């Protein structure tokens, strides 16, 4: 009886330990490949059914497009009658349409985009044009390049040039200087990533052909003075807010990149992992390739359930702000760790930005034991966040541990620090129980003998 009880206890404890060990096997990048029922993009075809011939053909084309063109896309299509007697809720998205039939897209955040107005008057050409417009909505040259890289790279950096050539050049330099630093960090991440970020440059002229992509990312499709930069990772998810230079501090670009490789159960704001995906197709072949590259099946219901459990707890799960920027922007060497609340990356007034940047510089320099940057040298600014010498890592990790301990002392009671001490405790407990069990078994054997 005693032996049976001990064996049962050991099996139970071992199962608990296995669960604990594998609880953190996903990174932020891994989570970005999992679709947990993200709101799809919606395409509305607005036409008046009073015109039976044209509207009827378009309505039939909508059914065909839904079954053939958009079958593997994160997009749905619907026909909407614009007759005066109808009161369809989607009509609010057509208030700015001046000529019907029209195709209007609506994003996950309810932002509308007029794709085409005044589709061809003849029914057959209109249906053919509608089909092509839908294909172009879920695919484009830049998205082809993007999705050909996302499974193997850390992230994709999309840079859209503005009218300010000086800002364009400084942004290119910033990206070129940062990527080698990110590359140094890849082997130190909880789950190593093979390739550094992939960069896509778009001139103002090329950007005009990527209207849907820029709209989905929250970038201005029209030419602007500022240089726009968007980061994407996982299954084409947007990583943080769009950065506009020179208005936004360059430090935020590096801080956003630091999020990608983190453990998904750290104290990071969950909204970093739930950015909207751009319109795209994700076929069975894509899923198969993802399984081979990631080491798990992002479409598996058990994986989705585990990821959902992780995302429904922790900072940002319900939209709250768990920490202020000065506490969140603690970056370990080589971009291996930081915690950021997404709301904190909204552009502040110029004076506030300067004060925040100065405070961040002091905190980060203390953290990595590096010399404070002088002047506006971008190399110095990046070096203050990411040491170029990986040998600095041990002393910096110790500094980070001191920061975590001081932060945990003031943390609310329901806050769980992103550490692995609980797993170490379980391992020690398991060893103690095993030792006691073996001693009891040996004594029982001696008594029987």
C-alpha cells in the first residue's frame, strides 16, 4: 500500500513537472503565427438590386469569389443592396462612396477603405473586375516578398520613404546599424531565430501600388514628409505602432525589435502578440511549412488553447496598463529582454519626448554599464541599448536581475514576475520526494528481509 502510494505520488509530481517545464515553450514570435479567431477583413460590394442585370451578376460573382478567391484568406465578402428601402448595417461604410457599384473594405478595427467606385457598367466586365480587385486585396508584390521571409527571419522591417530626403537617409542608416546588433542577440533568445530582420524599402512611387497594405498597417498611403516604418512578424502581424521619423525617437525602433524573441509568458503587454494581420492567403502548404520551421503546429487546437490561456492573463489582457514606461523599458544586452506597454508608444509632445528619452538613456546605461551617448551620434544611441560585445552579457544579466528584484518588491500581489524560479522549486521538490520515497522503499525491503 505504501509502495503504491509513493509510486502514484511520484507519477503525479512528474506530470506536474513536465507541464511546468513546457509551459514557456512559445515565444512572442511563435504566438504571432497562431490565429485565435482574429477578426477578418470584410469586403462589401455595394450595388442597387433595382438594376437587376448588373446587381444580379455581381451578387453571383460574390458567391464565386467567396468560394474560390478568398477560401484561404483572412477576408470575407458580402453583397449589400443599396436600395432606399434597405437598412443594412454595412451601409454606414458607404457614406463617402460617390458612384455605385462600389467595393469597400473594412478592417478589424472598423476602418473603411474605398477600393473601387463605379465598377464597369456591363455585368460581365464588372464581375471580372471585382474578382481581380479581390485578388489584389489579399496579395501584392510586397506581401509576396514578406511572406516568403517571415518563417525564417526575426521580423520584417517595412520602410516607406517620405518627402524629407534627410529623414529617409537617417532612417536607412538607423536600420543598417541596428540589424547587426539584433543578429548578435539571436543566439541568446529563449528560442533562437535563424535570420535577422529582413528589410523592404518602398519609394513614394512604389508605395502608391501598395495602398491596401499601407492602409492595413495604419500607414499613410499618400506621400508624407516623414519616413514611415512598420514592423511585422509571425503570420504578417503588425508589431507595435507605426513609427514616423524624425518625429518619433529612434530608440523606439530598437525597443520594438526587442519584443520579438521574448518568452510569451513574461510580463509583456499581451497586445504586442495580438497585432492585426495584414490581408493574406494562408494555405495548407503554408501551414505545413510553418510546422517544419517552428517545431509545432500553429493550427493545432491544443496549441491554440494553450496560447489562448497565456494571452488571457497578464498585462494588456483586458487592455489595462500594468506598468509605466520607465519601469517597462528595461532592455537586457543584445535585445534579449524588455517589457513594454503598447499605449506608452504613442507620440508625446516634443518636450515630453526629450525628457523621457533622457530618463531612458540614464536607466539603460546603468543597466548595461555602458558610457552615456554623446551628441546625436546614432551609433552611440544604439550602443546605449545594445552592447556590441556579447561578453558583456553576464554582468548585464546580473544588473537586470537586480532590477527585477526591486520591481517585484513593489509589484501588486497578483503580478507574477517572468522568472523560472518556480520551475527550479518544483525540480528540487521532486528530487526530495523521490529521495524520501526510495528511502522508505529500502527500509521496507530491509524489514521484509
